[in-house]
């Protein structure tokens, strides 16, 4: 089996980490904490197992379609970019 290489930087050096992941659909967001990922140490590119992404999506729709309460909610300011 060949060594896995990053498609961004070409490095094969990565490590397992728990990261923050922001899922967005339409104009709704879900911030997931402690998401397992493989992170390339040279460029920071992240790779996630399919099961992890499917679980994030399942939880997102449980909150927005089934009205399940999230662990907590935050308010985030929003601005439209306009050069000065």
C-alpha cells in the first residue's frame, strides 16, 4: 500500500487531533468541538473519516429539522464586507 500524501503540500507527515469543525447548510451553522481529524503538520490540511462527517450532518439536521436542543448556543455578529 502506498504512503498517503497531502494533495495540498505533498507531505506525508500528519497527526491525529481533535479539532473544531463548522458545518453550514443554507444560512444555518453548527460548530462541532472535539472532532477527530488527520491534520498534515506542514500545511494544516485536515482530513475526516466519512463516518465523522455523516454524524456531524445527522446532528445538524436533528437540531434544525427535529428541534433537538444543542449543548449550547452562541450569538455571532455578522457584517457585510464593504471596502472603505
